[in-house]
């Protein structure tokens, strides 16, 4: 095992061996590297003021190293998680003699800044989009900026700056920094050592295999499994928890893949939301839309699908969808691997069917039959980057206008993501056209006793959940009518 963190910051390689494991990238940048352009706003991954550009390489299914480019929140990433990463801050985007990068120049030309506090985050988010995509359409720009908050300039000038980037070329002076990045990544991947950091009573381990992770988890009782840090990072920055031991899954290559298997697909524990979205292009459109509204681009770039499921949050957006899709978690320990249906995995608030020496290594999703549809709706106060008040996910099979199978799950309605058995039983065997006219309030009330909180009252949640069930069948009935009308017209 090695005990030195290696990163490439703004074209300069750093070897770091004197940092506490729960030190965030933001604090290290500002306090140690003296790169104060990156700002702290919320310290919880919401505002985007701390956004930096990250580049790393991970192997694909064939073992070939492929580039990943991300805009990430520096405030909730721990330094050991960045071993082997290229980081570019707003200072590094500029040229060696202070020349403005095209992204920075575009912000100047289109008057995209006022107070300037949020501007470094906007620039690094746009730099990621420009460098990763090149061709920028309206939806990509909106998605890229959804995690960056501005209350001075407004988004109009910033969006104009983003749209203008297609006319700019990469400056010649940028090539030297890119060459340094390439050389750093090539040298880093010549080794395959695990990382072990020990400082100030804390331990951090980044194993390279699932077997090593299972061994460490058995050895260090109470160790915290860490994936993307989008939840655990807040435990440190907002709750000030003193965690003694981390076991990080982000360096286990075998867990970084979305793999087709017999009858379905497996999503490894290291797969981020963005990677899953890209790999599962054929997934139902409704699931893709929930994913697009899951957090922000920065959160989706680091947060993992399995991590979101493993924490069992009652308001997590992905878990109700995976529950409706009949997902199965793979739990790994030194004793081996066992499979648990999500129906059985979620037990009560903060409690899952997972032993202390087990970790979620993958999530299995069965293929959807051709005659199966999927509906998902997220209700929140803001459209983008907000916690759900209610999320409904429905997997539905209809034959000859009659419901023959249904799995209906909700988030925000109980202490865990939960199915609605009474409502499912009521729906089974009924005609879609009749269901589109029904009131589901009594059935939903039989299934759930939600809480009132700052996001919604219990009465609101019950009414919205009932409305969403009906909405799903109105959509089904309407689509059938449109299909028949089209068929008759073509005939």
C-alpha cells in the first residue's frame, strides 16, 4: 500500500502525505495550495461556488483506460478520494501570463458576472461542458448550470456566454497544461497500489479489489463505506462528525462498470449517476428524466447509484424507481456475496438488511418486457436540484387494455422508499380507461401515513400521491387513444 496522494493541480503534480483523511478538497485548495479563487458558499454541494474541473481515467469493460471529465463540488470531496485525479481551478484555466481562456472571455464579453462570488464555479462548470462536449445545446447548458446558483447577474448573460463558446478554439498555450495532465495520468496508472492514509487518529483505505474491501471492512469494525461522498461529505462539513475509518470503493475497477448480464444489467458500486445515465440510454424515458433532475451535474458526477440505494433515504429519488423496477442489491463480505430484493432490503428508517461486515457491491435490474411501461414523477418546490416532497415510480404491464402486473413505489411517503400494496391490489385486473377516471385517495391513505415537514404537509403528500397514480393512467389511456387514431389514419 502507498501512503501518498498524487494529484495534478493546474498543470503541476503534487505528492501529498500530510493531510487528515477528512480534509475536503476545498479546504486544501484554499488553505494549503492557496488557490482562493474557488469559493465556499454552502459547504454541502448545493450552490456550486466551489466547483472545479476534474479529469481521471478508469478502465472500460475491455480494460482500456478511458477519460472521464467532471465538474465536481470541492466542498464535499475528501482529499484521498482524488488520488490519481487532474484538478483544474479557475486560476488554472487562465493562461501562464494571465491570458483569459475563451470560457473566461465569454463571461466578460456577455457581462456574466456582478459580485463575482459565484463566477469561478460558473466558469469551471462551463469549462467542463466546453471541454467535454464542444457542441452546446440549450438543454446541456441548462443541465450544466443547474448546480450553480447566482443571485446577482441572473442566468441570461451566463447562458449567452455558454452559447458563444462554440465559436472559440482552444488556445495554443493550453496545450502545455494538457500535456502535463496526460503525462501525469500515464505515470499514475503504471502502478496499481492501494492507498492507505493515517493521520490524527483517522484511517482511509482505497482498496483495489472487492476482496480487499471485504477484508478491510471485517478488520475495522464500524468503518464507513464511502463512494461518492455526496451524503457522507455533509456529515463532516455540516454535522462535524469525527469518522475514524473510511473504506473507499472508488478505486475498485470491477465495481466501476455497468455490465449486461443474463436477464438484465448490473450497476457496480462505483458507477456514478452520470455514468449510469449514459450507459443505460435505452432505459425508460421517465427514469432518465428523474436522473436528470437528481441533484446537479456536480452531484451526479460523483454520487453513485448504489450509494443512493444503500443509504435507504426515504426521500432519495433513485431508490423508489429501482424498487418499482424490481431491483436486487448484491451484498459482499468475506463470507461471499448474497442477493437481496429491494422489497426486503429497506426495513425501517436508517435500517437495511445489511450486516456490519457487508457492503453493497452492485445493483441488478431485470430487463423490462416489451409490453411493460414505466412512469415516474418527481414533485418538488424547485424543478432542478431540489429534494422531493413526493416521488412516484410505477412499472406497469397492460394487455388488451387491462392491467396484468404493477409495481408501485413512492419516496417521501414513509420512513423508507416503500411500495403501495393496497393500491396495487386495487389496480390489478382493472381497465386502464376506468382507472384514469378513479380517485385513489382511499387506497393511498391505506398504504401510507406520511409526515408533515418543511417540504410538504401530510395531507398534501397523500393528495399528490393519489393524483400521480391517476395521472399515470390518464397518460396510458391518452397514449392508447393517440395510437389508435394514428393507426386508423394511416389505414
